[in-house]
C-alpha cells in the first residue's frame, strides 16, 4: 500500500562561512601584500583593509570594524605599541597581533603590557601567522615556546632580584633607538630606519643617556652593544 507520509525531496543546504575580518598595518607594501595573500587563502579569514601608518590604521578601524588587527612595531611617527593603546582605547575588545622584525625578547613583553594578544616575528610569519591569528581570535595569547620559557625565567629573576631591567625606564621609541645603536647604527642610519628626523633621534639619544645615567655617548653605545648581545644571545 502506498504510504500516506509525504517526504520532501532532499534540499541542498549551503552553510555560509562567517569570515573574520583582519586589518593589516605595516609600512612595507610588499610584506603587507604577502601576509594578505596568506590570510585570504583561508576560507574563514579575509583582509578587510590595509594601512601603512597609525592615522590610516585608526581610520580603517573606525570604518570597517575589523575582528583583529595585525600591527608592525616600526611605523612612521606613532609606533606600533603606541598604536595598540590608541586602538584599544576606542575598541577595547579588538584583539591585536604584533608581527615585527624586532626580536620578541626585546619587545614582546611591552606589546603584551600595552594590550596585544600575541607577538610573532616576521622571520616566522610565513609558517606561523595563520596559527597565531586563530589562537588570538579564540581569545588566547600567542608567543613562541622559546619566549614563553624566557618570560618565566625573567619573572623568577625579577622576584629574586627585586628589580627589573634598567631599560624598563625607556619609552618604546627610545628602546628602538637603543636597539639600533647596539646593532651599530649611527644617528642618520637610525633616522632612516625609523622614518624620523636626525634631530628627533638626537633627542631620543639624549633622553636615553639621561635616563640610564651615562657619562657620555661612548658609554651609552657600549651599553647598547652589550645589552643587544645579551638579549639576543
């Protein structure tokens, strides 16, 4: 006997994948485009905008409301760590991943203190950026295993010694200048690297000298060389 139950024919249901929007802030167009290509290859991620400076980044953030921002530290004018603070003052829930050429031992802790949720070095970006993005989007912290161990070691040292590093007194930009001094850069080379004037770099050098109590420029440079060697060693 024929059944009285009517069965609807199968209907193809297409489930739309909700894409998470990523904003990329870096002053090197080639690198921006390379990272954008990696991100765009993922079905659930999309690059909603790019910017090469802090003002442009803030404008894109306000207009496009990204789900996550990827920032470099070295930007013309306002650096990436200051930009984290500016972004999160307007959008406190915006996750930020720092993607930088600077060694994580020099800047990762400062970035995390400023509100970033992860730090990835550009040398590792091509293999780790998608993993780092997903971790930060899930509300977790991303740092390399090597740096995670180093953080624990520094915390123990700080507790035992009762004091932090002398360079903690420096601003983020002053720390950048100190790092470049330690790598053998001269004032004009540092100005070119950071897209700042020679006069501005000279002012930063004077502040470093004063804050850390050096007698002269030679003592400051020797300290910078030893500090960089220790931090990167």
